[in-house]
């Protein structure tokens, strides 16, 4: 199994090569919503 660091780097490079702003914004908002739901779920 490869280290998390290299996996993350490859993931970022893949997104960077796409350089599709709308896709990037959609991805970030998707992650933000997921994180927010987890945080609000922990608070309850």
C-alpha cells in the first residue's frame, strides 16, 4: 500500500491536469459539505 502523501499528491496532480475550474469548485464544495455534515453530526 502506497503512503497517503503520494496518493494525495497524485490526486492533486490529476485535478491540476484537468484544470477545469467548475469541476474543481464542485469538488471542493462537495468535500466541504461532507466535512460540515461530519462536524455537525459529531456536535449532536
